[in-house]
C-alpha cells in the first residue's frame, strides 16, 4: 500500500478500516457455510461481474494506486483522490484486461490440455 507516517489518527483509521472489511467477510463466510444453497445475493450480476474481473483488479489496482499517488500525494485529500480514482480506473482496466488478455488466453489453453 501507500506509505504514510504512523500517527495516532492513521492508526485509528487502519483499525477502523480493517474492522469494516473484516466483519462483512466473516459474515459472508458464515452465511455461505450455514446455507443449504447459495444465497441469491451472492449470484447477483454485480458480484458475479466483480468475481469475473477480480484477477485483473488484483493486478492493476496497486499499479494505478501507486502511479496516481505519485501525482496527487498519498495523504489527506490527495490520498483520497488517488485511492478513489485508482479504484474506478482499476475496474475499467481490469475489464479490458479480462476481455483482451485473459479471455483469449483461456480459450487457447484448451488446445493444450488433454
């Protein structure tokens, strides 16, 4: 991630954001583990779409975040701008990456498997 000085406020932000990310993840695991069938919201078009482009999001978000952060700064409003912009751009770049790189590669993969 982007580096910034550790202060009391950044420590609080890190604790809050990790909790905000962790609690829903635990709820998701619990919901799937206890359900006899996959809950309908897990098959929504939006979640399926993000699952489809998730590898591209994983690859591209850090590159975009770092690049934009170099131009805008990594703390304060500049950091918020960098993170927000890179998140939006990462979805677009990951979509293009899936369409023009991953899909053709996966189609060719079938030629080499028995």
